[in-house]
C-alpha cells in the first residue's frame, strides 16, 4: 500500500512511495501533522541517483520494524534536493557546522517549526563498530524529545540564531571601490593554492576522492589570459588544465564506450568512478574542454567535449526537447542478483573476448582489462568488481600500437570499432535508472555548452556544430514554453511528464541568462539578449539583496525556509551570484546598460570577505573580477551575416581564448543594427568597408582602424591595448 508520496512527480519521492514509512512530502501538511501530534520531524533529503540514498532506503526505510519506530515517534518527510535546493542548503549548512562534513542522504531532526537540533548523513540499520545505528538514534531522539525537550528546543533556537548570524555576516561585504588591489592578491593566493594542490602524476587537485570541478579549470585559463599565455605562469596554468582533462579522459571516470563522464573518482587516479552521470557535469566539462581547445589549439579537449555532448544528445533528451537530470550509479547486475554500482559499465575479460573476437587483445591491453579483473581487493570493499574490469586507458595509443605491431591510425581504427561493438552489446543490458526530471538551471548549463560547441570552429566538432545548435535551440524553446511562467517571467524549477513544479531559484535564473547570452553568440540574433534581460530583471526583483549586494538563493517570504542564504562556494555548479556577476558584465556590454556593470561590481564586493580569505572557494567569482578590473571591450562585425567572409571574421573571435570581449554582430539578425545603435550610439556610423564584412576592435569605446580580413582582425586583436 502506497504512502503520501505516491502522487509526487519527483522520481526520488516516487522511489519511496511503497516504503512502510508513513512519508510526507515537504510542505504544510507535514508541518501541521508534527504540531498536532507534538512530535519532531525527521527530514530525509536526497536525490534519485544517489547511491547511499539507495543503500539507506533499502536497509532502513524498507525495514518494517524501523519504519514502525519512525511512524510512532516522528513525522517523516522526504525532500528532493534537486527540487528544493534552497531548503537543502539550510540544513546542509547546519550539518556541516555540526559535523564538519556534508553529503547525501541528509538526515535531520527538526522541531515542528522546522528548527534543526540533530543531523547526520547515512545511518546503518544496526550499531556497527562503535557507531550507533539508525534505530538507536531514533530511540535516543524520541526519548530526548519526551524527557528533555526544553534543552532540544533551546539548542534548536541557538542553531537558528547562529545560522541567521552567519547569513548576516557572510559572505562578508566589502567596498566596491579599491577592488583592484584585493583582486590581484586573491588571484595570486588562489593560483598558489592550485599549484600547490595540483597532482602532476594524474591531473586534478588534491587526493581521493577527486571531483571534476570545472570552475577550477576556468579560473586557471583566465589566469593564463591575464598573465599572457606565453608567459611562464600562463604556460603552467594551461598545462595544469590540459593534464587534468587528459587524466579524466584516460580514466574510468570517462565512459569510453558510451561517452560522457561519471560524477567523481573515488581514488586519486580518476580510475574507479562513482558511476552516476549528472547533466551539469557533462555541460560544464564540455565548456571547460572547449576553452582548453581555444587556449592551446589542441583538438584533444574538443574531442572530450564531443564525448560529453553526444552522450547527452543521445541518452538524456526528453521527447519534448529538454534535458533529463541524471543517470544512476546502480544498475541490475548481469547475473540478475539485485543492483550493483557500475554493473552496466564494467566487463569481464571473457565478455570482451566474446564481443570483440580477435580485437579483444589490443582493446584489453589498451584499457587494462585482466582475467581476474583490474580493481584491487582493497579498493573494492563490497566486492562489486570481483572478476570485472573498469575501462581506463593504461598506455598511450602509440605504445598500444607498437605492442601489437601496428601503426597508430590502424590501432585507433581498432579501438573505434571495438567501442561500437561494445556499445551495441552494452545496450542489451538493463540500463541504470534515469532521473527524467528537467531542471531549469541545469538545462541552462547544457544549452550553454551546446551553444558554445556550435560556435567553436574546431575540427573535432565541425561535423556536429549544426546538431549542437539544433539541440540548444530545441531545449531553449522547451524551457521558454514549459518552464517560464509567463514566457518572459519567473522560471519554474523543474518539469516532468507534462507538469511543472513551483518557482525556481536564483541559480535557475543565472544559468538561463548565461544560456541566452551564449545562444546570442552562437546565432547572432539579438532577440536572445532581450530574453536574457527579461530573466535578469526577474532575478533582480526576486533575489537581489538591496542592502549588501549579491543574490539570495531563495525569494523573500518563503514560509518553509528558515534563513535566506547566499551561496558562497563554486562547487559542482557555480554559485548563483558568481554566475550572475559574469552575466551582468556581459549583458551590460551588449545592452549598454551601465546599471548591469554596477550591480556586477556590487555582487563581487558583497562576497569580498569570502574571496579574500579563501579565494579557491569562489574561482568563478574570481573570473568575474577580470571583467570588473578591465575597461569594456567590444568587437563589432558589420556586413552580410550569411556570407562566408562574415563567418570567417566571427570565427577569429571564437577560435582563441582571450580577455572578455562583447561580440556585436551589427548586421546579424534582422533589426540588429537598429537595436544595437539605439543602445550604443557610437555604433551608428560603423559599416562594411570596401563592400566586404568589416570588424572594429574597440576598448573603452575607442576603436582601432577597421579590419577587413581575418588576418587584419588577428593583428588588431594582438596590438597592445586591444586586450590580447
């Protein structure tokens, strides 16, 4: 018999709809039940592709006696963190303050008025190794509520007061003036952090577990631009980025058969992944890889971007055009004996030999497959990989070719042929669960990635650019149709099976503004700038902190949010304020609205205490500082937009990584000239020279001599003061 979650649309909540726990969804009904029964709330937060959420659900929430304890002493509430990131962040902040750690499942006990007084993550179903199991914790908290409630309530009040004090103090507002000196020191401090924590053997930063945090790579590439890519620091920064992407490309975190990237590596070598695949990872890794191609001219990062983007377009697209959220780490084991992490992705050597035939030896040598499996016992405490192999490149292609007496191209052809065969064989397996929820902000990130790839004149992407633009535009139309209410209004957080959720959050607005600006650069249609302005206005109205600057995660007046927080960490996704600061500089440069630039500077200043003290916590915010410290830069291209010569001029700007420049296609879509000229009067006289497309490189509204060929444009960009 189902519980109250049976009517939910969230895949995570639906996974618990048949539990014997009398679950409530987060909301007024649950809060009123707790008050009426005079019992605490047990809040369980997770998401549908979370491995340890599955483990705790199976061990505890499906257990009848444990469920009876929960039902007797608590009102139990399930919350999907992907639907309510604002609520999740409040209780995650409490958990991290309490334990110094975080993660999901997040298990928290609250008073009926939502104040937390105890929290943890995963709890085992029984006492183990001196640690209390979930039933013991439940009984202790129930006893404390009955016998020592005043102390628990007092502690909860102190917690809420501390959270509010922290929110008022953080992120540490600073003056908008005199940012330059502080910015230089923060850049240097952050750069030293990455140099010192860099893993030269495998790429990435720090040890295990190792996460693909694209904001780190973006910051290093901006450092290379500021220092000069030919300088010692510039070369070092680009080298760290290339080594990190290269290590990820070779490792088991990269799906060598189907493309895309898993969530993180449990080791320092990128070898054994946590096998879930998240949409936001594919999007951001692709963007970082495209920027690495721009910085180096090396096509390998572009192929890496292609791997992620093609996986998404094949496996993560909803029939209506939006992008699904994630694929699970767990999947049914080959022998049918329940679910196991990574079962869909790993292979026995016998399976490789059966599928690949005579090519199996070369493939196994290249990817390290062994008869006994290639995961050491000490790295496999649950025995998930016994006799199985995680595919990870163990030697360069040239070495594999030499080992088998082949030239490099012939060996590469074998590997490509093998990947196709393995993909066909793997497709016959039962796939992992897919979270088919369409999240507004994550779709914004994916639209950005596709738009940037469509605009990138890379050889590796050349035959896919049209498909990437088509995918980006289709998803953008889906978002405008299904997730914006009304079409130019507040984003809904998510959509699933024809139903949109409640209002979105600051991050949804920020990532969609970024997406629309990237679509402008890909299409040269100024309508996308207008659409970006619409969402930016909504973000400013709902989330802007008029006193201190920056953006709150949630809108004012939410009755179920104890404290309005501002995210001050660029983690798996950039913080909303970090993304917004960058957007505002871009939007101001394109639209001519000086208020955008001022709001961006106030946003940066609002977080000054954070990025001065621990700048590596906000690498994306530091990237915005580049725009704050430099004068506005524009490159204006005029002429017939459909001509090959016009596209060649634009591709010069899309080919190399440089300082932030606003690309103004004065004769792009119909009406562009009038639209831009109304906002930038200094553009009115610009026209094609000698009847051919012409580019004007401008800094601080002073322009150089017109460039009429790609070579002249490159030379203009390289001149001192042009920002190259």
